[in-house]
C-alpha cells in the first residue's frame, strides 16, 4: 500500500511537469522563433518480489515477479521543426528556412536564436529586441566580404557615402540600318561622370557617309569632344574587332566599345551598355539575399554589399541550453557551433521581410493538456484509494 502511494506521488510530480511544459508551449504560441517542448516519461526502479529461474530438465523456468516504484521524467525534448511564415515587410526581419541559427552576442557570450526580428540601434548595429548584437562579416570599402574571417557585429551605416568614380569605358549595342540614307543622322545619349561625380550628358552621333561607312562623333552641349570613322564589313555587317571610339570628358579619357554594333537591314536602334562611373551616393536602405548578403541601396541607384549574416549549426541542436529571450547557448551535449554562410554546409536559406513563427500546434497541446490532467487525476485517485485501505486497516482494531 505504501508502494502504491509513493508511486502515485511520483506520477503526480511527473504529470505536473508535463502540465508545466504544455502550459509553457501554449504561452509561447505566438512567440517568434519559439520551438515547442515535449515531456518524455520512463519508469523508475522495480522491487523484485520473486526472482525468476532458468528451465531445467525436470522443471520449466519461471519469470521474476516485480513491482514498479513509480515514474520519472526521462527528459524534456525540443522540437526544432520549421515554424510557419509571417510576412512583415520589414527589411530587418529575417527568416531561416531549414537548419541553423542566427549568431548574436550579449556581452562576451555568443548566443544562438531562430528569432529573426532585428532592428538597428543608435550606432547602426543590428540588434535583437533585448539588445544582443547580430553577428556576421562586414564588407570592405569595395564591397568584398571574407566569410573565412572572424565574425563581428553587423552595422547598417545609414548615411554612409559612396565615393564617385570617373567614367572610363562603356559600350554601344544595336543596329544601324542599311536603309539609312547618306548624310542621315542617328543619335543616342550617354551619361559620363568625372572624378568628382559630376554628370556629363554626352551626345553620340552616327552620320552615314557611304555604304558601310559612318562617322561617329561625341559632343557635350555644343562642345565637340571628338570623332572618328566607323566601317562595317559588307559581308558580315559588323565592325572590325577591337573597334573603340575614344573621347575626352573633363580631362578624363573615355573609351566606348563599338564591336557590339551591326549594320543590317531592319530598324535602327542604338543604346549604351555597361558604361561605368557613378555619382556620389548615400546609403538609404538595405535588402537581403538568400545567402545572407546585406545589400546597401544608395541614392545614386547603385547597390553594394555592406555585410553578410553568419549562421551556425550544431551536431545535436537538442543539446543546446535555453538562455531565455528565445536564445540558446552551447550545451555539454550540443557540440560546438559550426559557423558559415547561409545555404552551405547544411544551413538553411534566408528570407527578408518575414519571420518564423512558433511551431506550437495548439490542437496537439490541448490534447496533451487533457492527457496530463487525466494522468494527474488518476494518480490522485490512487493516493485516495491507498488512504482508504490504510484507514480500513486502522479500523480493524477499535
């Protein structure tokens, strides 16, 4: 009788733990990046009432008689299944599709999280709602990202200036129709930048002189910048290989590749292509690619990498220790963090403007709640029954 009471007490404790875990799951049904937990039970030691015996030539074997001494919580496991997607439209909200964790730093400790709701602080650092800094690799001035180097805080330097670069080369593509009359003119525009980023609108004019023979000239406003002959092969309708038209803008030499031009029958259409150089620009917004590259969008319409998010994977994510704030720290049985780029080494891909929601299944949790409640009630009935039997035993002597 005492055994039954103590077994029932262990049952009450175990089912109370299951209720606690289920209640926590339900409380976090709308927590970004939350991973639900499950309670696993196992029986405890058993008392042997009678040992078993092996069969002999004269008698059969017997099984042992054992009375269990209750139940205990074997473990509380974490379900790292993918949560549903919530679109937010915020540029600094990131979602992981697949395995992996964002790397953050709180003080001197690296933490790991699936919650991708980040924002920029007063210094431009990308931080979690509780202030931990998102980690990754910062791009160099030329937009190069070395993902083999050490990780550090990612910063969005809004207002950062992109220096201007002078135009030195470009190309023209399109067709000059063979039906064009002699002395007819075809014109297109090219924007060139000088060393301080000042834009110069250059007019490029093609004038037909004879069959397969043209003159190309450049001018800025009314100022001529140079001209040269352009000859097409009568058989192929293409200029000689390496044909380049060179002129000077604000003391800067510019070479325009003309090998992409043709002289075929049909419509005339000439457009610039691949003209380099840019005006000064300031960082205005960011966007994220699937490999974690943070692209800066500048006021001069150019885009340049300013950093890349780091992602971590573990041999056993279930061994991570929960650190609060929907974060984890390295545990004794998790293995060390393997840090790398998104989409490599088994790591998932990233999506901007979306968040991974909690993977709690309310239907499953409510079912578990009923099971835990009934288990608790049943164990309490065992205690009540054992108490009544003990009361009857006491009442034998009145």
